[in-house]
């Protein structure tokens, strides 16, 4: 039976909760290390190591480096481990200065100067993006990632209809106003970026009426390119489907401190993420 | 001086217990949170209306409570009253949160302590007469899954919900989806009750083996309340039994600083709170000590059995876990009641105008009262505070740790039961470290 371990660095445990929901693995794989679920204090030799969360403290870094030596395959799980996630908002210089100055403590792990994605520190064999990845994606990562079939983008999975005659003239903002069922959120003026966000989540947010915030990161078309290419493609979609002035979209996409894209702008540390390695 | 360090597992997040001993005397017993992400700093400058999507990421276990607290804080700042449908869907969200959390705490975190194993995955004893599952492991995962399904239904996304927005919710719940969820809960209810009965028996056996229910000194109990029925969409914070009396204070979230003392700690990334010098206890036992009835049949039967067996109020620490079981049953029954009503009509939200100012949002999270406090300038978050339930329990955790340390450490030896006892004490409070340090 394939053995796997889950190393949780600085994160929210949402990835772990999602993994618990994928109950099929219980019968098929042996979980040998996962502090949330199993009382075991060290990562033993395993076939697969799932790493969630960002590298935020010296202890995170120590545990990560120690654990990867035990693993045949290392999988970076969730947005924090891959591209920084919400912790990225804390990498802004003014914010870093604030909490590094105020949060010194005795006898607890020290904070690193900033939060790092896992592949800035160790080699990664497979990326499993999402905030969190769905149970279905976890099962695919554990069993046969190459065989996993999904739409290229969230748009392809959303099920809302694009309507030619609805061309909003201004952005509605992030979530204001009553959401019409079944109609594309861009047609309604919402800043939805599902058109270039990686598919595979089955679009739960947009189906429920909330714009896609891009937690799965760029689709295959953009993942090997600079983030500017991704932003440009979103602007092109808005230009084609709406009459919203390009400046307005541009300003919103670069909204204060890029908060909307809080999921995607970590220190990529010069590592390339080939699309074959991203589920 | 000897320092004993106990790493902790089967809790949410990273923490450890450090006990210092000198010549058999316990000098200190500390609960240390060892992670920090700094949400009160990192949300600065974020557009206020994005908070309901950003803050669930404080914690993947308690995300729903943060989602709803954020929306309430913004509505408080903007002066918005959401329509009844939105309130109902938010109540469902919080019930899903309660169900998911209490099932996780009860089965994933503490059942292994009752069974003397390292994880739930080892509790493979067969279960008879259940259609949905054949082992304790399978049944337990099945019940907690119903909680995340309920969050998914009421919140859109199943871990970090998106449906609650300022002014209401983004959509209702279609009749067929509600009926399917109700059927799932109906199937989960007898499984949950069966597991709770097993857990109850195992707890009595544990009590028999170790000879105590743990720290049973009185404390100041704390919960968010609203109206007569249990309501996790709380309006006020209530303190009970602080100086021997019954209710000693009821206050709004915005007045929390006049009642609670919030202090930082130099050995932990989590602070602690107290009430006029008293140790506070929040979470399941606080609520069960306050409630006389839940108004759903099976949960009420368990509640009466609990009060009859242990008294009301009761202070014994390990009863926190049983109290969680009662709430698990309540969450399922109450969600089933709500799902009977139509939830797909159009009146999902009210229009509003964002404005600058200050807002407080309160919910009763599974671990106790959760407050979000935002100051908004130019539509952006200028300042944010998160008042976390686990932080209210920190002094109670340390008091209970001292009790077990003194029980198992003598001048001659350290009884190795101490390691397990430390785990049981901490897990009884079900602390959430990601939240506590945020």
C-alpha cells in the first residue's frame, strides 16, 4: 500500500480539511504522518509527501528540509505552498516592517523575513493548486495525476451563459448588487477572472454567484509565462465582452495592493513551473 | 530545574506545552502557540468588501465563522440589515461549521484518546446496522463530511465560503439541493447518535481508568447569545458564574474592551483574555452550562441526560468533549428543520452604500464568541482586530495543565501518563492555533 505523509507548514489547515473529505484514500493509501490526524512526531520514509502552507518560520524551513529527504515524491499542495496565497499580502514591505518589529517572542520559532513558496526552498515534483484543492483533486494527485481530465479554465466549468446583448459600462465592483442566476458574471459587471484561471475545481464559487478570484492560478496557457500575460488576457476578455473602459479594468486588476490576486504573487524564486507538473 | 516539552498533535495548528519542574514542584505550565501569519497586519490596505473572502483563510477549520463575522462587521460599519432569507442561510452556514467542527474534534482529535490509539484511522471496529458505513473510522468521516457538504450548500465553496456578502447572500438554495442535503443529514443523524453513544461509554471508561474528569474548579463561562433558542448568530456576549453568581454580564461586541482584559504573552504567539481577574472558559461546555433546552428532540434528550448526570453548571474538564457531542446532534437536527422551508426565493439581499467608519461583527464560533473589528478609511481596511475564542481559553488551558502536572509529577518521578494527560487537557478545549495567532 502506498504510504504518504502530510507536512503542514504555516497555513490554515484548509487543505487538510479538504483531504479529510476525500475519504476514498482511507482504504487505498496509508497515512503515516499528519499531525492534525495522527500522533506521530517525525516524517518516516514515504512514497509521497504532501506539503501545505508557506515557509514562514525557521521551524517550517527545518521541518521541510528534513521531511523531503524521506520522500520519493514531493507534492506542493494549495496556494500558500505554491504561490504564497493570502500570506503574500504580508510580504508587502510596509506590513513586514510592522509585524517583524512587533512580534518578537522567546522560546518560539522565529519568523523569516517573508513567507516563501515551498519550491523556493526544495525541489517539487507535482503542484496541486487551489485554496483549497478539492477532494477530487487530492485523489487525482495521489493516484494518477496524468490521467486527470478537467476543463482548461474555470469558465469551462461554470455553466453560466454568456449573453451578447448584456454589455455593462462599469464594473460593479467586487460583489455588490443582486446576482442574476445562470448569466455570466462578467456580463453582469463583476470582476470575475475565471476565463484564465485553471479549471479542475468545478467552479463552486461562480456557480454560487461569487466571482472567481483565481485561487487555482493561471491555466496552462499562462502558467509558464510572466504574470503580465495573464493580466493582459483578462483585460482582453473584458474588452471583448463589455463596454467597461480599459482603464477601469486595469485599475481594478491592480486594485489596492493587488488584494484580488492575493493568491498569486509570491516570490517565484526563478523556478519555472512546467505545465506538466501542475495538476 | 527540569523542563518538559510536549509537542502536540491532533489539534488545529502548531503548539506545544512546556512544564517546568523544580524538585518535584511544578513551577509553570505553559501553552505555547508557535506559528504566526499576522492577519491583523496583512489585511491593512485591502478593500473592505473583500474581507469576507480574505479572512476565512485565517483558518480552514473555522473559516465559516470568520466569513460570517466579517460580513457582520462590514454591515455594522455600513448600517445594513440583511433580509430574513440571508439570515437563515447564514444560520445554516454556522450550523454546517458546528457540525463539521464538532465531528472533527470529537472523532479525529479526541476519540483516539478514548480508544488508546494514535489516530482515528486505527479505530476500524465494525459498526452494525448502518447503511452508510461499516467501521467507526468510516462512520466518523461520513458524519463530518455532511458538515462540509452543508457549508458547501449554504456557502458555495466548501472550505472557504463565498456566499455571504454585505447586504445578504449571493444566492438562495434550490429546492432539490435542499431536499438532497436534508436526506443526507437524515441519514447522518442516527450514525452521529450511535457514535456519540460509543463515545459516551468510552468516556465513562476513561474516567474509570484515570480516576478523574480533570480540572473541575469553577470558571467564568462565556458565550455569544441571541433570543431564547441557541443561536450561533449571536447579538451579545454573556458571562456566567464569574463570582459564583448566575449571569454576571451581557454586553455587545463593541464594548468588549470594557469587560475583558486582553493581554499579549512573551512566550507564545497567542495572547490571553480574562474577566476581572477571573479565568474564562468558552466553547461547548460554556454553552451547555447556559442552555436548559435546545428544542430539538434527540439533542434535548442528550442534554437532559448530561445535566442529570453531571449537574448544571458542571466544571469537569473532560465533559467539554461530551458537550460537543450534544451540539453535533443539535446541528444536524436544526439544519434539517431549516431545510424544510423554501430557501430559493428572490429576496436574497438589500442594496447598500459603503461608507467609512468602524464595525464589529460577532458570531458564536464552535470555540466561543468570535469578534471581528474593522476600521475603514477610503473604502480600505485601516485597522483590523480579531478577537479569537481560543484566546479566551488560554488561561483555562494553563490552569488545567497545572492540575495534571501536579497530579502526575512527584518528587520521586514523573508518571508517563502525563504525556497523554497533557494531550487530553489541550484537546478538551479544542484550541485552534491558526485562529489564536492569526
